[in-house]
């Protein structure tokens, strides 16, 4: 199993607000490839794609429009 998290380095300063999970590109339960963009997160004015670190079946843990913090886990990938 591999966690999909929102990288802390997406917050360039401590002054930015929390992020928002804008949308999922892949549905829960679908197989994904390593490096595949699976979600989009908005932090301030910027929209960032979040990629899967491994290949496997996606297990979504966070909902669209959910508030995300640096490093939070939004999904898991199971082999």
C-alpha cells in the first residue's frame, strides 16, 4: 500500500491558507499507474495535480471540496 498525500512543498510560505481538494481525475476503486495524476488541489490561486506514487487500485479517503493541509493523506493505492 502507498499513501497519496498533498506535498508540503506546495505551500510556498506559511502565509497561504489551507488547500481545497478541487476534483478527482480517477474514480474510487479504479487502477492507476505510478506518476498518474489522480486529483487536483487548489492552494491559494494555484491548482496542483497530485500524482499516484505507485501502481494499484485507488482508495479515495478525502471528498471533493474537503479542506486539505500540508502533508495530509487524501487516498491510498493498494497493489
